[in-house]
C-alpha cells in the first residue's frame, strides 16, 4: 500500500503536466480544513489542518481529482481541576490521500461540484511533548479511506475562484493489538482558493 502513495500521485502529476498545455484543463485548490470529530480517535474539539487538490478536466463537467489533506490534533492536559493551567500537550498527526471522479456544472460565476474519492489515510501515535505515548489508540498505520461530498466555487476572475467544500470522510484503523477494527466517520470542511490553468 505505501507504494500506492508514491506511484499514483506521480502518474497523476505527469498527466496534469501533459494536459496543462491547453487552457482551463487543470484546477489547483489549496486552503484551510477543519475535521470534526477528531481524526485520531480521541474525543475532543475540531481538528485544524489543510486541504489541497488538483483536478484534471477530461471534459468541461467531468474531472479526475487528487486530494491531499493533513490534520494536527492537539489536546492540553491540566494538572488539577478545570481551572488549573495546562501542564502537558498531547499531539498527533494524520494525513489523507484520495483520488476519484468529480462532476461540476457552471452557472455564471458559480460552479457547484460533487465527488466520490477513494484512497488511504495515515495516522501516527499520540505524542506527549514529543515522546510517543505507549498504548496509544492506534499504532502508526495506514487504512483504506473514502470520502463523498462536494462544494461550491465562486469565480472572482477567469482563472481565480474561492471554494467552500464539505466531505463525509470514512476510514478504518486497528487498535494497537490489531484485535479491534475502529470505524471512523468525520466531517471535513475546507475553504480556500482555486487557480485554473
């Protein structure tokens, strides 16, 4: 599976470069992303991160998407009660790599779109001030993931737009002893800018 993380993006980028000779065949998106509930399997506040994607248009309404995102949950541990200062910070990382078809319809400046994406997610064990916590909910591992959702692009100029996107993200990770498979569903909300080439 880790080879898939290297081979598929390389092939997609080569196709993007080949098609980018023509106008408006490629869209690149980048921006802020929020994940709720927490992706690293510990209940907590929403998790901040980023989302980036590249869309290769094979027809005006149909595209192939490579979608990447990263999230960095952080929990403050208080030494005493609720009003005591934070004494420890527990952090984690998770990355998502997805691919799939996207359908978009343009109505003037507004372009709604929908997609279904499949790929992998990677989760690292929790760390306490940089030290791996023994007995974390999951070991550093990858798992099959998929997302369904869509959003809206609003064109400010011919080659520049702003985007709001919402996805239902589903993945499965195993417990540290691999005896329990953990199903996880999250809402991924992203916003940022779109460049068209």
